[in-house]
């Protein structure tokens, strides 16, 4: 291996690591606030990439109908809970309107815009608007009533949600893979390494999102509420912070990050309905490096995973996935020895 090949591998590893970093940050965010190990995080990536691909083909993506079904299901669930607790009809109607308004409007715009061949950036924005509400709706439907359950129960629910989303992805998008057009086709040469415009966009978008998340948590009231919930859920409740609201917001942010990651990774690889699991799992490995608690360590772990995957594919391409996922074992062993804990009560 000479310096040129090493540079190419390093650049590819850092590019993939930037995507894994976003998914690792989303995984840490969701776990810190809700204690949910959100295995389906990668499905948001696949839904984002494949939704854009169908819009590019002039077809109405199945995510439109899935979004409407989820919104209706959540509305019915809220109505049943409202009747059970004797809520006023006016309050129930207002809650139903808040739940249905965004999905109905975005779905109607998508059905109108799909056959009209809008510019790529407009289709990308529409994709993000479609996929992002999935986070809050899935949380309200599958997790909110189990907010105080054990981590093991929440993990089992995550496994069920994952299989459901993979099956729905096959139904909506089919078994065929799609590769989206690049947002920027420019190429630059730097010391024998070709820098692609799409890779630069990935770096820029990842950096902008990481900085945006830091500003959100440091400067905004909602961000500080999420931090408080992550530190002490009971204390946050006593201070008037809604744990349900924090959970919905964290899942919404995770869905947004997943959709954006799908748009960024779509032009670099062919995405299938089940590709999200493997991509999200690598983000989870990076999050485990950080102990599911530290955002800076999650970023470092994601870059390490990307580099390990890139160089592993050069030395032993058939075993690159094994190499990446095997690294989680010594990390878990080290953390188990370093931070022993008793049974959960």
C-alpha cells in the first residue's frame, strides 16, 4: 500500500464515518432521553434515500400512505385514551388536528408534486418533510405508553418495530435497489486523491448538523429540557418538563437525522429496502464506543468505524463487516469491567 492508496482509503473512510457519526449522535440522543436502544434508526436512512429515488422516477412514494396510516392510528389511539380519561371533545379535536395537519398537508403536496419532476433540492426537502414526522408518530404509537418500562422491554419493542419497518419497506419500494443522483458532480484532485463534490457535501452537512445540535442543546430552551431529561427524568418531571414531549422531540430529531443521512448516502451507494439496518448498526457500534452517553466520543467512534471499514475492505474485503462488528466485543468487555453495576430496579 502506497501513500496514494492510503489517502484514498482514508478519505472514503472519513466520508462514511461522517454518515455514521450522524446516526451515532441520533442513537445517543434517543437513548439518553428515552432509554430506548433504537434499532430502526437505519430504516429512516433507507426510507429517505428510497423516497427521493421514487420522486426522481416521477412516482408517488409509499411513504405518503404510510405516513397517513400512522397519523390516523395515532389519532385513534389518542381518541381512545381521551375517552378513557374523560377529556373534553374540543380538546380531543384540537389534538387530532395537530396530529393530522402536517401529514395530510405534506402528503397532498407530494401526490401533486411527484409526477411534475421538481428540481432535486425541492424533492430532497419534500423527502425530509415526509420522513421526519415518522419519528414522533412511531414513538407515540409504540413507545410512549411504555416510557417507564425496563430497557429490555423497550429493546424488544425496538426489534419488533425494526422488522415491521423492513417489511413495509419491501412492500413500498420493492426488492430493487436505487442510487440517487449526486447533489454536486464537481471533482477536485488533491495529491493524487480525487475529492468528489458529493463527499464534500457530506462533510459540510455533517459538520453543520453537529454544530446545529450543539447550539440547540446549549442555547435553546427545548435543548436544555432534553438535556435535563437525559440527566434525570424524574427531576425533569418535577421541574415541569414533559417526558412525553421530550421523547417525541428526540424521536423527531432522530428521524430528521436519518432522512438527511439517507439523502447524503444515496448518491454514493445503491440503497435497498433493508440497507438501513447495516448502516444504522455501524452507527450503533460508534455509539457503543461512546457508552451511549457521550456525543464527542460518538463522533470519534464513528470516524474510527469508517476508517476501519475502509482499510478492512482493502485488506480483507470479504470480512470487512466482521472486522467492524467484532470491534464492539472488546469495547463492551472493557466497559463492563470499568463500570460494573447492579441489577436494574
